[in-house]
C-alpha cells in the first residue's frame, strides 16, 4: 500500500456528493494527487453542498450539477471514469423520519440507478461507497465490528444499509468492484454548521465560535468516536486503489472514544468562547438514545493499513480555525 497515492496520478475520478463536506475534501485531495476529477452534486438546500468548498480549485476540476436519482445523467457521467467515490446521500437522521420517502429515493433507489449505470456503461469502474455506523443501531457490544448485527433505529439507517447491500449484491452478482466504508462521526473543515440535523460536532463548534452555550442531555457521559476528515479521505483513497478491498465492508473509527461532556468542554477550550450546560433529557429523546457508540477499525487496519492519525485536539483546532475564518460562508 506504500504506492497507493501514486495510482491517482492521471486517474479519472467521479465524486458524487462532491460539493459536500467529505466529498469536497476528497475531491481537493484527488486534484492534488494529479487526478482528473468530476464532481456531481445536486446542491439541494440544507444537504451540505457548498460551492465555497472547492474555493481555489474551481479551474482544476469539473463540476456537474445533477441529481443521482436521474439515471440518464448517471449513465453519461460514469462513462470513461476509473473510480467512483459514491458519497451522495441524505445524511440527516431527523430529516429521514420527517421525510422518509425522500430519504428512500436518495439513499436507496438512487444507489440502484448509480450501480445500473456502472453495470451497463462502465462495468470495470472501481466504486467506494460511503456507509454509516448508524446502520448498526443500538450497540449490543463495543467496540462495534463489521460482524455486529445491523438493526437501524431510524429510516436513514435502514436506507443506508440498503444502499450498502445493493453495492455488495452488484459485486457478487455482476462483478462490480465495490467497497463500503462505514463512517463514524467525521469532523473537520468544510463541515455543515448551518443547522444541527447533520450531526452534533459541527453544531457544537458553531455554538462555541458564537460564544453560546452547548447543551448536553443527562450527565453527558455518552461515549463517541470521531474521525478527522483527512483520515477519512485517506481511507477512501486506500480503498479505491487496492482491489483486495473489492466486496469488502470496513468500519472507520477514532483513536479513542470520548464522552460528549469532555468533547464539548474541549471545543469550548480551543475556541476560547462559549460554555457547556447539562440539561434533563426530553422524554422523546430519552426513548431513542443509544448510549455509548464507538467502532473498531481493526479490519481496515489489517487489510489496507489504515489507522486514524490526527489527534483530536489538532483536528478540532483546525476545524474551529476554519469555521471562524469562513463563518459567513457556512452559517447562513
């Protein structure tokens, strides 16, 4: 795996959801490695797509504003590509419960459109899919490994699980070279902060930067693991460059779990503003709380040599600095 980065020199890479948080960081890295990058994004409001995410790279990659639910667009877009990093999706768990059919369309049905496009127009393409730890639901043991039963607690988890399994079925049935990475709590520059429906880290950072109070339910002792976005990008690059990953599912994870209270206090400390407050659990929230959650990345470490390398303090400092500098580009 020493030379995996060199495989992207002159590689033709398609990144769905490429104007979003993780997708844009991946696209920028691919460009730096010499890849010919095409971004596909629908720029649906509130989903995280932001043209500012590719600031400074506008002339070094191609942007196609299209919806992955459109099979005709996807058939044209996958032609001639060497690798597809499939990050398009609706990632809000709350939104999936409010608009379940929209979530079904984007996270399940659209994945079939993408895979069918690849099957007929480019069956040799390499595909890396962004799955989620949310597919596991409430942990039965920790750390979560890939053999843990999948029992999602919301519509988003169900549809993301379906999207992942479509990729695995198309590998076994049609020989498509697919891999799925089950992401945990990713954080870093370019993360959505305009609302709190796409994870808590971006929202905590926004509150601290604004000098406001971060409220935590109960005692705040729930454990979570966090992965810095550059480390997540490295996992995608490793998976996309090595055929040993084909047909495989890998967890990502953080260096060590941290309580929400410790995390919130750390964010406030780094930002130099804000504070933290513990509040009672709302009944509707308490019913769906899943307690401690963190993943084992032993499998991807063994197969692809991936480990998270960015210390949490360093990653949060970079994220807070970026958020502070470009606040107006992300907060509204």
